[in-house]
C-alpha cells in the first residue's frame, strides 16, 4: 500500500514525520526549561528537590525524542545527517556534551560520593537547558540562514568555515531563534511545574515565571518572525532542481501554504492563552495548551523550511550544494519500509500517554517525596 | 574521491570511536542482564508476597539506575558520532544503516524511557501487577535496543540485502528482512545479549559475595546468588553455543577475521586449534617465520569449528592475501586491481552521464557492476593492508574464551555451595566472586575487540574501508574531541564507581 506512493510523496511524508518528532522534542523541552529554573525558582532545598523530582521523571522522554529525531533524519535524510553532523562538527559536539551532562545529572546529583558535588550536576542541568537549547536553536536557524559548505560529485562534504558550525551562533537570526527556544522552554517548564507540583510557594512563583519568561521570549520571537517574512530564502526549481535565492521566499511559502500559516497562528495563540490562563486566571492546566501549541509552531517552522520547493539545509556559499527533501533522502524502498515502521508511532504515543497519565494522576507534594525512599529520589 | 581525506586523522577517529564504544560497553551489558535479574526478583516478590524480596529488588534496582544513566549518556554520543566522525559512511550506507537506528528509537528507547520512570517512581502510584509489567518492559526495551543496534552492526560485518546506486554513489537497501535476519546479525544479538546476562549475573554474585565476606545481609546475598548463578549458568551455555555459531559465520563471511583470531597464516587440511600460544611479534604475512614462539595445538579442531567437517580446509592470512588457486581463493592484490577498476568505472560513469553520453555511461556501468563486489579493495594501497592487527585479535579472543570458562566454573561453584547452604564458609570462593566482576568486564570488552579490531580495515566488510568512511576533519579537531571525551568519560566513570561502591556499602537499608 505505502509502496505504491511516489518517491516524492514518501519524501514529503518523511519530512512531516521528522518534523513531528522534532516538534515533539520542542514540546518536551519543558524539562530543559525546568532545569534552568533550578537556581531561581526554589527557595529551599526541599523546593529544589520537588522541582527536580517533578521534571526528572520526564527527562528520558525528552532525551529519547531527541535521539529519535536524529535516528529519523539518519534513516530518511542521510545526506543531511552526513553533511550537518560531519560538517558543523563543533556545534553538534557541544550540544552532545550538554546532553551527556544531563543524562547523568539527575541520577547522580544527590547520591553520596558523587565526586563532583550536587551543585556541579545542577550546573550541568542548567547548561543543558540554556547552552544546549541555544545551540540547537542556532543549528535549526541555519535551515533558513544557510551554512558554508559544498558537496563534491560523490556528495562528500567540505565545510568552509573554520569554526565548523559554531559560526551559526554568531548570526542574529540563529541566536534569536536559540534564545527564543531557551525562554520558551522556561515558559513550558513553569507551566509543567505548575501542573505537576502541589506547593503554594512554588506554584505562585511558577505563575510569575510563566509571564516573565514569555515577555523575555517575545522580542526574540518577533525578531525571528520579522526576519522570516522579510529575508531571502533558498528556492528550488522543481524541474531542474537548481537552487536560487528568492526575496521573501518564506513569506511566499506562508502565503502559498495557508494551513502552515494557520498552524503557526493557532500554535502561538495556544501558547499565549496558556500563559494568560496560568498567570491571570488561576489555571494549572496551561501546559496542555502550550505543549500542543509548541508542536504546531514547530511543524509550521519545519514546513516553511522543507516544503514548497525550498532547500531545507541550504548552503550559502555554494547554492547548488543545498539539501532538499528530494536530493537528501533515502531510497524509495527504505522510505517505504520506514513508513511501515512508523505505523507503530501512534501506538507508542498511546502507551506513553497512558502511563504518563497513570503516574501523574496525583500532583507531586513534599509529603509524597518524604514517603518515598530517599535513595530513589533525584 | 579520496582527495579530501586527511589520512593522519583516520586513526584518531578510529581511536575516538573505539574509546566511546568501550566506555559504552562498560555500562550496557550490566543494563541488559541486570534488567532481567531485577524482573526475576520482582516476579518472585509478587508471587510470594514476601517483603524481603521487594527490599532485594529495590536494592538491585537502585544499582541498575546508576549504571543505566551513564549508559544512556555514552549511547547518544555513539549514535551521533556516525554523523560527526564518519560522515562519508553515513551518506554511503545511511540508506541501510539509518533504518535500524530509527527502529531502535521507536520500538526500544521509548519503552525504556516510559517504563523506567514507572519502575522507579511508580511503587506507590500504580498497582503491583502494573509495576511488575513496567519492570519487565524495561528489560524487554533494553534488549530490543540491543537487537536493533546489533542488526546494524551485523550488517557492517556482512552487508546483505542491498545494491550499489552509481548515480548517487551509495549503497541502498533492497531487502529489509535480509538485513534483519542476516546470520551475523542473529549470532551477534544472541551472543552479545547472553554475554551481558553473564556479566550482570557475575556482578550480582560479586556484590553478594562481598556482603557474605562482611557478614552482612546474608539472606539477601544468598537469594541473589541463587537466582544470578542459575541465570548466569544458563546464559553461559547459550554464550558458548552462540559463540560457536559466530565462529562458523566468521569462517564463511569474514575468513580474515577468523585467521587473525587464530593467527593462522597458512591454511591446511585439517587445521588445528591453538588453545594457548605466544606469538612471534616479528612475524609478517608472506615471510617464512613460525607465527608462534610457543603453542599448544589440538589437531583438526579449527576445521571442525569452522566448517563442521574435521578434514576441511581453513584459509590462513597468506592464503587470503596472496591467493590460493587450489582452494579457489583470489589474491587480495587481484581484488585491489578490480576494486580500482570499479572506482575508475564509477568516475567514468558519472562523467559520461554528466556529458550526456549514454552509451559510454552504460559501458562504464557494466564494468562497475562486474567489479563492484571488490569496490572497497580499490582504496587499499597494498594487499597486506587487508590484514587486521593479528596479535590484539588473537590475545583478545583467548582472553575472552579463558575468562568466559572461568566464569562458567564460578557459576557452577556458587550454585552448588549456595544450594547446599555452605556458601558462607567458602571464603576463597567469595573472594573469587568479587574478583570475577573485573574478569567479566575484561571478557566482555575483549569480545568486542575481537569483533571490531578483527574486521579492520573495513567499516563495511569488503566495500568500504574506514579511510574512506570518515569525515573531512583535521587531525587536530579529532584529537581535541578525543581527549575531551576521554576526560569526560573517565570523570563520569569514576563518579559512577564511587556512587556504586557507596550504595553497595550502604546496602539495602531503607529499601
């Protein structure tokens, strides 16, 4: 059945699937956002314990979604995997380091004899939530601003900037996107904690943090949106496959794909509504609006980058080396196999949702933590 | 195609990947086995309702969690290193290799991630049966993860179910089931996971032995030993069986690896097995020196293991490098020539296609197809480059077998003395039990050295040498990240060991 689809349809389907996984990762960055609140939100060790043990029970889902995002890109768009990871070496290595720090920090931070001390592991968590997300934002920003690389006739990459990917962090658009992700993650983190924890003081501070961080995120969001609709983009000729710079390309994409414009607007509205409800209306359920809202915004961004004859990983120095969902993809057979595999994704999402609900049926309180074994707490 | 490759950095890239893999493999086998042991313990608790079994389960679970976290940390590096350090590889075989990694994410990682939280924090939040289900799912998820990554690794050792696409200069999958059920993938999965079960069993026995030596938690220790020794013994038998199968598949698909494992230079009928030997470091392929300074040989056994026939021929390194017409073995020099013809034909094909000269393109394509099975050989400089480091492969193989045999004996002895309730008096055995933890790790790492060093210089057997698979980076860049990884992994390992020791010292109090 899936095998009957044309290669170009499979490529579009897989860009959608990869975008969905990437967008789910963005939603789950409430964990990273919570990590950056570790030094400011709690007023006591007990409150810090509550915060860490709330977000700490979800860190693996975020981590796994990031790994799956990488795996899906590898399987569906191997030329992107080879070009970006092998080319923009340093930016990916630094991102990885921050995630290595995250993976051990929850388990190790309070364990006796942990070598580095609790504060060091908390700093690792902070770095993952701040520097890690900033760099991910910068890397995603290059989907629009481009990178300096060329591919030879065998598709082997030569990166032309000595900073090997770190130069992305010096482009205003990329930095703005990165900083938006950081503050947005803090909004999500605050909303998640507000929903998951039952503690008057923390809840009150979460409500403030939700609002403050939205205000901090807003200038970067506006800058990103402004640049997005005014900047030139990398257009692909659908017949010849040649790439050229087109003024207002992403604005054209938005207008040509009203559904994407709709996703973007609805997504942003959901996030804003979540913040308003959390800060001013006394609601604790804002995360259930902001989370899906983030997914919609993410989908819109990825759609702008990859659909409507656009190069999703453009080369600013050698336009014809730019990657499109057509020239970077796996074969028809592999995409077909992977599509059958992807049929399991709804089932996976269903059991995650079921057990998430089961575990979070009751809000987390200090009394509950005291009831649990201290050995097991993060 | 090779003009971009900085050959001096290839070995640093190799070293970095080996470093990551070996660190990763310190934590993974314990996860694979301990997850099942914890599931066994909890099942007994649910069956008997005895709270002591719950206490025991929670104790081992806490050690599992400490180890699991750092396994995850090193695992993410490995996945992304395929892109960062082996980008040519990622492009040339990503169409095939990427699929198992993505499937691993969908089918295994999410199971682990979801049920890990339930297993650790769900004791008071979900029902007893749901909790037990979660614990079993962590074990299943961990081992499913091993399945998919070992399928990917197995494909590198025996590339099947694919074809070469000259237009894109890459290999593409044509048969997913052939990749999944390749004999190397199956034997890799069964052998590797079962060895992980052995290691985890030894870990439980070793820690329990320490408790018994200290006269603490006697009941917990004896119960743990009984379950672990039984699991370890059964797993060990399976490791031996699957190891034999692995040697058999090596003989047919990676004969050079088998020759290196045995330091066999000149094949014969029949060929003997060398259980013990000391190699002459000056021995080189093609010379007349005896490869061994000292050896103990059992006649005919290698023929039997390799081909299931006592009087069969097993090729040696010289046969494979210089050819053996009697046995119909092509010389590596000939393969190199044909590989170079394939590479040149590929270039001609692309040039002709670009110029719109279709007849010339088809002619070049026909030449390429006739020689493409030797494509990778075209990148070797000389026939001897096809020989892996023999001494490291040979000694690692013997270390793995010898240590594995000792561990089997340890399981038998622990099972016997625990069953007869005399284990506390056998202090020598308890000390050996503690020591066995290190032996198990050595055996496990040695196994991977055999598997990976023994297949050098190939990233993909016969098709892609590591020199072509790597990224276009400077040696200095890879050196820098090598030492950064070394510092980070070492620090985290020390932290992990300290935490584990402290946790063990504290014991199951509070659980």
